[in-house]
């Protein structure tokens, strides 16, 4: 019920305005703590040395890249079924943020590949799937923006995102099959899954920090979207009148 | 007026035949993708140096990339004419199931583009000096694969139909969805050339095709209901 | 547990891997910064636009009154 009420753009705008400062403080603090801990305090990896510290950005951003796709598609599905405007705007925001997260994951992965594999880019199953995920994000972003009729573009973007969710497992499986076919699985990013507890703790902190940051940026993007779409409504005009009076 | 319950089958045949007779006079539908495909194949050796490369090792990949591009370009306008002249809206408000005529259109599209590509592909394989044992798997994989490409491509084409010329939008959205077929299609030829059991990747392609046949016409119909009627 | 590095140079160098680690970190932080600045700038741009339109409307209303 509260979720339904939150789908009112006006209410969301006001509540998120209150939440954003706290979200900002919390995410920045946790990210700083996690980075400090991971980069400077955690012990170096026995085999990879200090280059493994890229994990503290690479893994959380990969998590969010994947989870973000499902957030985006879920929001699109909600928008198609219940026709709430705000879920389409959520989808649009999630597309931009998710694409950035995917890019971060790919970029840090490539840099990490240089000291550990000897090359920046490997057509590894996971790397390739991540690249395809970035293409899927870009496709959704392009679809949303391609139409003069904004509503139609959002609807089409939501449908495309849903088609993508059906295809993500198929694509992943086929790329995995293709990879094992062409080269033996000698190169693995996280070779031993039993990561030491001293290394795991800062990683968990970073994952929490990334999720908070994701929530923060979603709020920021969503507020801009709300203002953009609702500028003809009375509550936005009231808001501006109050701002004008305050500034004199 | 006939009862809508009993006449669903009519939609399929009617639209299948309609598409075929519409295309009979059209150079665009069948010949142009073939010409495009051959031109692409002719350009690729020019981009590589003639002595050092053995074409037979990259032939499966080249064949499949060109098939994919030709299919992509032909699928873009599959619904455009029906959308422009209003017959798509007529279909939408008629009591028939929408998925049937759409499936008919798609089968016709495959007969007009995919099948000729499969039949003409030995010529491509010939100029790329593909070993003889690769020919049959190649034809079979293109027969199955182009059907899948048409089905999946039509879903994205239905999203971009109101744009007319979608430009880059259709390739951007569709190519990620095409990747499984590219992988298994070229693997089928690869397996056959290197003497492995090539029926396995072909069987996976068949599975994907069955899935797409079940899902895609309904998906296209749902998309049209969502985006044109509302 | 404590700091793994004792001098500032060691932090920058990171056992020879400093270039990789710090490039990855700085590019990611740059993107994070963009993700904050972009929507905030957009938000204030839209607000300013609306306010300008409102002021313009108010001004033209006043002009109409003055003509009367």
C-alpha cells in the first residue's frame, strides 16, 4: 500500500528530497571506509599481489550491473501492467546508471586483466556476457529516446528490457558453451572461491556502499525526470513560487 | 460474419499467400538480400591479405555474419507497409487472433529471404573455399537459423515500426539477441569441417527455433496491442 | 591488522601494480561523480527554466494591466 502511494510523483519528490542528504552521507561514508579498508588495510593476495585490490570496485559494480538490469526490467513491467508513470521514469534512470555500472565493471576488469592475465581484453565467457549486457542497456536507452511520443518510447523500452531478461540466460549459456569449446577454462577471474575473511569484509562493505550509492543516484535521476514531466502541474508551480519567494 | 472461434486458421494461410503474391513483383524482398550478402563476402577477402589467410578457417564466421546482416536489413521493414497503409490496424480490430496472421507473414518472410539465402550459400562457401563436408551443415544451419533470426528480429521490428526508417535503432536492439544463433550456427559448420559431431549445435538451434516459434508471434501481437491500440 | 603500506610512495606504487589499481579507482570515481553531477545539474536547469517562464508570464500579465 505504501508502495502504491509512493508511486505518486509528488509524494516521491518530497520524500526523496528528505532522504537524499542522508543517503548521500551514508553512501559516501561507507564507500570511503570500504575503499580505505580494501585498498590500504586488507592483506594483499598471495598470488596476484596488490593488483587484486581492484576487486573492491570490480565485483560490486558487476553485481549492480546485473541486478540493475532486473531492477530496470521489473520497473518496466510494473509500468506496463499498472501504468504508473513513475516506474517508467525509474526504468529510464536505471538504464543510464546500470549502463555506467556495466562500463565500470568492464573497465576495471580489463585493467585487472593486464597484471593477472597479461592482456587487457580476453574473450572470456563472463567478459563477453558483460559486454553483451552493456549492449542490451544501450539498446534500451536508445529505444526510450528514439520516439517523439515519449510515452510510446518508454513502453517500447520496457518491452525491450523484458525481452532482454528472457534472453540474458540464453545468451549467457551460449557464450559459456562457446568459450569452453574454444579454449580450456584456465583463465578464471576469481580462481579460488574461498576468499579470505580479511579480504571479504571490505568487499561486503563496498557492496553495501554501492547499493546505497545506486539508491542515491536513482533518487537524483528520478527527481529530475519527475520535474521534467510534471512541470505543467500545479504542485511544481507551487514549488517554484515558494522558491522564488524565498530567494526574493 | 463468421464466428471468430472457428476461423483462426484462415489468418495464417491468407497472410502467408498475401505476402508471397505481394513479393512476386518485388526485387527488394528476395534478390536484394542475396546481392548484399555476396557483395559483403566479396569485400572481406579484399580487406585481408590474399596470401597469408586461409579462408576456409574463417569461412563459417564470414558466412554467418553476412547471413545475419542480410536478414537484419530485410526484417527492418517487414511491418512498415502494413503499418503505413492501415492494414495492421484493421488486423488489430478484427476478431481474429493476431498471432496467426503475423506468423503467416513471418513464414512468408522466411520463404522469401532465409530460404533463398540457404540455397545460395554454397556459392559463398565455394568462393571462400570451405571444405566439402561443411556444405550440408551450412545449408541446414542457415535454414534453421534464418527462421530464428526472422522471428526474433520481427519482435524488435514491431517495436520500431512507427519510426519508419529506424536507422541504427533496430541493429542496436537486435544484434545482442542474435548472438546465440551466430555462435551455434558457425559452430555447426566448424564442427563439420573439423570432423566433429555437428548435429549437436544444430539441435540446439532447432530448440531455440521451437522456442521462438512458440513465443515470438504472440509477443509481436501483444506488442502491437500495447503500442498501437492504447 | 593495520596498514599494509608504511610510506606514501608505497601506497602509490602498490608493489608495482599502482598504475592499474589507481587508474581503475580514479576512473570509477570519475564516473560516480558524473552520476551525481549530471542529474543535479539537470534538476536545477529544469527548475530555472520553469521559474523563468513563470516570471515571464507574470511580467506580461503586468504589462497587460498597465495598458488598461
